[in-house]
C-alpha cells in the first residue's frame, strides 16, 4: 500500500515524474532488445453489440470528459515495441504499488464512484483510470486502452484496463501486476468502452454487474 496524497492531482504528477525517472536509465538497453522480450501474440476479444454503461462511468465522463473522449484519428491498436512494453509494465507496477486499495463505500460512503485516485486511494476502476491517464501522457493511444467490466473469481463486478495491441488484447489489473491476455485472466468479460464512440460494447458475458465496487 502506498502513501496517501492529499491535494488533487498530486498522485498523477508524482507518479508521472516517478515513471519517467524510472524509465530514463533503461533507454539505452531498450535499443538492444528484440521481439523476444514482448508478450506472445494472442487472440483479441470480439465485441458483439452495444451495452449499457456503468452509471458511475457516466458521472466520471461528465467530470472528466477528456478521459472519455474517443478520437477516431488515433490508432485502434497499440503497435508494441520493447520500449512501449517496458512503459506499460512500469506504469502498471508503479500504480499498483502506490495507490492504496479501498472500496468506495469505505472511502467515500457511496456504492460506486469512478475517479483518478487523486488522493492516493481507490478501488479497481480508479487504479485502471490512473494507469490509462499516465500511459496516454506517455504517448499511447487512449482509443486502444478501454475500461472493461468483468466478473471476477469471487463472482463480483470488477474493472480492468484492456490494451488492444497488435499482439492481442492484454489486461492491466490491480489484483496482480502480471499482465495477461484477456482469456487467461479467469474472468468473465462482460463489456468495455467502445473504440468508436463515448459508449460501451458487449463482450458476450450474460450477467452485467451494476457496480464495480470491489478493491
């Protein structure tokens, strides 16, 4: 668990500075890396229609429209390179190690609330939204990083971040810092943000949770 930051936006700034400091010494070795260091190619998840968004996501988008905006001019997939893979792993590990996990009910007294963990604490979706914000600042296309709702191993609603890449769909999670192909997580995939509009698409899961309120 990480320290709690009191001022709004401090977590993003601190993590961003720490990320670039972390990556800077590795710039030279990255040039010598090969495709062997990248995740193995895997299959992509296939949207099967429209889906109803999580209500807390709707409220988040009203407060943070730039975080939800879809730019069709951006690439729909991340072109993976060793440098980009290093950046993804570094952001995933750093956010997981720095943000303190806490449910929205314990944290804010509400069942479900989505934000960027700006006070250093949050639950599953807050971890993933912060990761996406940092990765977008590092130059990755937001359109290829989609918030995703799943049913986890406990049968509860949970949020992860799907990275749509030229090597398949990879999942960033706060329950583990291991980045897995979506079909190896053990989760039931319900729906995710659309790549074409500020909306959601179904991934074929039958039962959709109302909230993603676990840690």
